[in-house]
C-alpha cells in the first residue's frame, strides 16, 4: 500500500515591481501563480496615463517562503519597512504607516 502524504502549501511574501519602479509587498497563503495582491487600485492608476495602461508589465518576486502562517504574518511587515514599500515615493503599501 502506498501512503500519500498531505501536500503542504508554502505561504509566501512577494514583491511586485511596477513599470515606474514602485513596489508593493504582500503575502499569499496559497502561493498562487496568478495572485498579484490587493494593492489600492486608485493609487496605482494615479501614476500611469491611459496610454501607459495599454501595455503594462509587472514583476513578481518571491522574497520569503514558509509553511507557517504566523511566520509569514510576522515577516511581512518587517519586509515592507525594510524595502520602504510603505513610503509613497517608493511603493504602494499603506500599512504599516510610513513615518518618514
């Protein structure tokens, strides 16, 4: 008899880089290839013209992987601050609040 071990889905923290160089850091507890976060659409739209939106390329980079939700939750905020993704001049994260 063959034993099938349960599949453990890694949880990830990713960095999205937009064409203007600004970034967004988020977490994905399912490690989906097609998930690109819940960035505030209005903030991103303000930075791109209608013409620029017609051909738009972003990059998704995995910064951290873990099997632990608690660890991913803890590390996410640290990476947002480390990369200054919450600085409106550098990124689109609105939490934790940027203190300048």
